[in-house]
C-alpha cells in the first residue's frame, strides 16, 4: 500500500470524524498539504504519517493524523491545529516560489551548519518602516491604487512611530486591506512590480547592521529566513535580493494566476510567526536550541522565545524591557539623522493626505515633538 494512499486515507478518515462530531479541527488544511509539493509533503508522508499496516490503519482511523500533529506540536509548544496552520503557511510559501524550497543557494565552499537557522522579522528590523506600505506607495505612483486608499495604512503607521508599538488589530486590518488591494491582479505582474519597487523604495531603507548580521549566519553555513506579516511574494523578493535562504509571509489565495483577496492560513504576525517557524523547523529538521531570531516588536516574543538565541533590533519599549529582563542582546541601528529624515518624510505624507486622514496634521506635530524629545 503506497505512502500517498495512506496519507489520503488518514486525511479522509479524520475529515469524516470531524464532520460527524462537528469538530473545528482544521483537517481541510491538512488536506491541502497532501497535494502540495516539496519537503512539506515528504515530511507528512514519511514522518508524521508514516505508512501503517492494514490492520493498524483500520484501528487508527480518524485519530492518526490528529495525534501525530499534537505530539509533534508539543516539541515546539504549539497545538496540533496551530501546527497544521503553520504547515499551510510553509506550503503556501513554497507554492509562491514556484515549488522551490530555497531561494538562494549556500555560498560555495562554506560547510553547511545542519540544523541551525536564523529568523528575521522585516518591518523596522531589516527594513526601516513598513514594507507593505512602501510597496503600496509604489503602486500609487503607478496608478494601481489611489492615494485615499492609503489613508488607513498611513494612520496606523503614524500611530506606530509615535507609540513605538504595534497594535495587533491594526496590523491585521492593514493586511486585510493589502489583500483587498491585490484582489483580481495577476500574481506574476505583482511580483514584477515588487522587484521594481524594491529597487526604488525599499533597498536603500535596509538597515546595514541587520543585513550584516544575516550575512554572518550565511557565512557560518546557516539558513536565513525572513518571517513577516508582509505578503509572501514581496517577502520573497526582499529575501532574493539580499541573498537569503527563503521567506515565510502572509499567504494570499491564488486562483488561475490571480489573487482572490482571501487569506490562506495565519497572518504571520505574533503567534502566527511561531506556528510557521515550528512547521518549518519540523519539516526541515532544525534544532531550535541552535537557532536565532531577530525582531523589533514585543508582538514577536512568541517567536523569539522558541529559539536558543533571541536578539532585539530597534526594539519598541515593551520588547526592550522584556529583552533586558531576559538578558537578550539588543541592537539599535536607528540614529538621529535617519530618524529626522524619516520624520520629515512622514510629515510630508501626512500633509499630502490630510484631507483623507482626519487629524493627520495634529499627528504630524505630535510625531515631530516626540522626536525632538528623544
């Protein structure tokens, strides 16, 4: 009896169990994974759901897949359902990369450090500001979206820069807006635009210090992954240009080569990042005690806490305090000059969209005052 048949039969049995018991167990997520390509499928078939003999198959039935995922999830301190959702994010990243697991090849002659990896957040950790907002600005200039459509995104970014902390609800809403922006557009076209806009607006906002840290991991033969709430296609553009192993990001549904405007799996923000990293580790054989994670936000403490080495970069107040309490390394690559220029840029944007964003002028003044005080 083939491995593929065993996997499909296990999925079908658990599906019937879930339906009969009106269970919210996300077996549909696992069903999607069964037909995906690459390491995720191989991992599920060969490790999580290794073939059983005929008698054991009949007896195991519905519980096989659920129990395996629950047991595996315990290794990474996540539930079985959460791990299943993480697998969907990993599979979605592979699909977005055309079935490729790795975007950039290791440096020739550098011995691989098997089992070790580094995970980097993007916004305000690797890139100054919000990458999705910078991408949206490029789309505005090309006439794909209108300035007023950016009003809500700008408001949330201004709030972030004043408070120094992200609001989870604001992040979720911003990602939903981004999915709506992309709805109906051709995926290949958006990737091409992402390449152009990276060169125009994002590349010169990459923190050199963070990039140097990523390079150290690469030179050590370790995998380096971006893990971000940014749409996975844009995250992969950034990873390829910087020469990183790959990128996990928010996965938007695609049908017939076009975005539908719907979400697949988690928004990779907060706990969603932990779920995706756990799935990546499980399917790649990573040893979390030998891995490193970097972020600027307290929202990423779940991801930072699951690795052997956690580093706060340009941290918000809450993360800085937590990092000091935990003895984590803290790097701050922000400096007065860049902060001043960034402030002036935000003030210009606020003035431009003052009619669309109520109180933008007042927020701009508060932002300027906050930077003067710092």
